[in-house]
C-alpha cells in the first residue's frame, strides 16, 4: 500500500464523515478503508481518529496531520493542473457552507450553474445560520454576511446585500409611521444578532455622513425567519436583507419605512483557510460566485 493511498484514504474518511462513505467513494469494502487507516496509524506510531459506533473524531495529532495531508493533496492537484494547463474540467469534492436565506436565494442557483461547467466536480453544500469553524468542520469555503471577526481566514467580498426597514400595517396602526430615521428611537425593533454582536441599523445622509438609528429592542434573534414572523404579527420594525421581506412587501403584509433613506447594507464575503497554494476548485468557485452575484 502506497503512502498516497493512505493519505487519500485518511482525508476521505474525515471529509466524507466516516468509513462507510469513504468505502463508497473508492468502491471498496469498509474493511479495506479500515485497514488502510490502521496501517497509516501504525506507520506513524500514533492514533489519528477515535472511532465509535456512531462517528469518527480526530485526535489532536490527527487534526494536525489532516491539515498537512490535505495540503499535500491540494499541492499535488495544483501541480498536475498547472502542468496540464487546464482551466476547466474541475475534479474532486468542494465542501461549502452559507447562510440559509442567502444560500437559497443566491448561492444555490450560482452553484448549479457552476456544476454545469464541471461534470466531474462534486459539490457538498450545507446551508447553516450558525458560525462554522472551517478547519475543524472540514469546509473548503464559507459564505458569510456582515462584519467579519478578526481571524486568519482569507476573505473576498462578493456583493453588498441591500436591506429594507419595514413593519406590518398592524404595527403602524398602533405606533404610527416614522418619517425620519432619528424618530425610530420611539419605535420598537426586532434586531438581528450575529454571534454575540447585535446588528445595528445605520443609514447614510445626503452629505455622506454615517448615522445610527436607535429603536427600542423588542426581540433579538440570530434567525431572520423568527424576526419576520414577529414583524408580520405586528411586534416591531425589522431591518433585514431585501430578499427576506420581498414576498411580504409584494403582498402588502409588510410596508417599507422611508424607502428614500439610504440604509447601509451588509457585505457578503467568501472566506477560506489560508494555504500555500489555493485549491484550483476553491479559486474557480470564488471567482464564479464573485462574478455571478456581485
């Protein structure tokens, strides 16, 4: 058994989530995959994976070795790609995560078109609103919206997400319609929280100055769907991406507040772990997303 087979076997077990999935990928029995993994651990003299009846978990040594092994395979792929000078026909697996609403409306349609260009590429996409650790959870690429925390991840801006401030007719019957962003201090708001940070509402005046609206918090949630439901039932104003409230605005179950106000939207980024050589798959996908949804 070659070292290359051991490496590809090990990386597949981790990225596909288990021995059974890796066996299906290589069209071999589970015992073959297990034997390759055991041979690698014996050769290295350390346990890489803790195996239970339900799942596999990397040890600390396994995590470090996985990162190096994956980079070796990426470097090999990049060398082959450079030698053949292929710019299309991507192969392998690309694991991506994106926020649910944004993923459904923008990322999923773009990825289906990207797949159409690369028949041998496998796209593994999870739509999740929680913050994902790309390295520990073995993702190649994440799409994130809003202010990015300081980290070692590489970020590329994809687009600016337009936001709308609106509420239900029932809310305005009770509290009136504000006619100035600064008047929102007298109104109730349904705030979006990103991580531990509450997303505040900012607008830009005609002179280009940045200002903050200060409504009273009525609800705080990390899920726009929760906020949308509360808004539809008249509990407060929301400031969320336009695609979240498009249906409500179209059916007049939501009414936009001060549509002439230049509310400052959120930036959408593609982020990925730093490597010496960026995977051709990741680079091509980021380029495609940036062009498609900018």
